[in-house]
C-alpha cells in the first residue's frame, strides 16, 4: 500500500535488477554488465510494461503522464471555464 517504500523491512537492494532480469530474460550478471543508460531504459520499460497489465496500473501511468505536463491545456480550460485564458 501507500507508504510501504519507507518501511525498512521492505527495502531491497536488487529489486531493479530483478525487474530488468524478468523483463529481458537476462541473468543478474548480464544485467549488471549493461551500461547505466541501457539498464535504466530497460528498467523504465519493464516498469511501464508491468503497470500496463492492470487497470489500476494504467490509471497510475496516466496520472504520471498528466503530472509531467508543464504547459496548461488552454483549449480545454476555455471549454470548461469559458472566457479568455492567457
């Protein structure tokens, strides 16, 4: 549940490696031999793949995407609230 990440007994040292290993089929040694950029790209893809498997995960990914927006959707704001949006 929420906040589980802060519970010391749930902290793992190799979870990212395991995630990449499952996603790619690579053993830990192969995962550890990857350059950092490739490893992080595979980890990101593996995480997104895992999240896409459930409705809750897809909703989470959509929320993350929305939170990345840096510019307001002026057209949508005008449609919802009317008036001149600067």
